[in-house]
């Protein structure tokens, strides 16, 4: 494999990763909208469509392994391929959380929602933005954008805490709301986990560019791993 061919395949790898990331964004939004609108058919489509994400994940993993085996890349190219492997794993797990949210929609069914959903859609929009920015940071090799994106996790933590407090109040005032409120708490937790995976993407972009592993040790703070 010539260097030109190798870099063409790296570009194709990047394109496939973006395609998968955009699909994951879509399924997360669809899952939350299925809940908000109590659209059971939409929820089923999210669940059934997860096979597509799984297939894209497998294709990208195989592409990475072929590049590693055939080219034996060094330094930055090696980090780029390793980063792609890590990113696709996090994207697959995000899609799994979207499936879990869609299953909550099915469990609640057509039972009237105990409250209008406000903060859960806000969480979904924030994690969608985090995924999009992490993908842009990957393509542009932009450490500043990756770090800016990671800080959005504080917003997610705040919204989840707000959801928790509000739903707890509902459960205390009316025990009959406990089953549904518990399901809605699960949704908030799934979105919080998606944000954690998005944070991972940003950390891997920083590693790809700088060669340093950084993690979000405290809210809003980046620390270097020794």
C-alpha cells in the first residue's frame, strides 16, 4: 500500500466515522422524540435500526485493523487509527442507550405523562451538540473545540440533577407516579451516560492531536493522566 493509498483510506475511515456519528445523533433524538410524543412506532424503529449502527461499527473496526496490519503506521497516523477504534466503541454504546430510551417509550405506552417533558429534551439536544462538536473536533484535529465540548457535560449534570429533584417530588406527593417517574429517571440516566461517552470522544481527540491522555476529573476541569 502506497502512502497516497494509505491516506486515502484514512480519509475514507474518517468519512465512515462521521456517517456513524451522524446516525447516532439521529437515533438519540428520535428515541427522545418518541417518548415526548409517545410515538410507539417511532420507538420500535429506533430499536430495529440499531443493527445498522452495529454493522457500521463492525465495518469500521475491520477497516482499522486492516490499516494497522498492512501499513504498520507510526506516531500520529497510529494515534488516528487508535482514536477511530475508541470513538466507534463509544458511538456504539451511545446508540445502545438510545435503544434503552426507546424501550422506556414502549413501557410507558399511551399512559398519560405525569408532566410535560422539558429538561429531558434539553438534555438530548445538548448531547446531540456534544456529539456533533466532538466529530468536528476529530475532523479538524481541534483541541480547543474538544475541550469546549467536554465542558458541556456540566450542563448535562445540572439538568439531570434538576430532573431527579423534580421527579422525586412527584413521587413523594403521589406514590401512584412512582412507576413512570422511575422510567423517566432511567431516561435521564441514559442521556447522562451518552454525555459521558461524548466526553470520551473529546478526550480521544486530544490524545490523537497531542499524544497526551486527558480525562475529566472534576466538573469543568481537565487533568492530565501521568
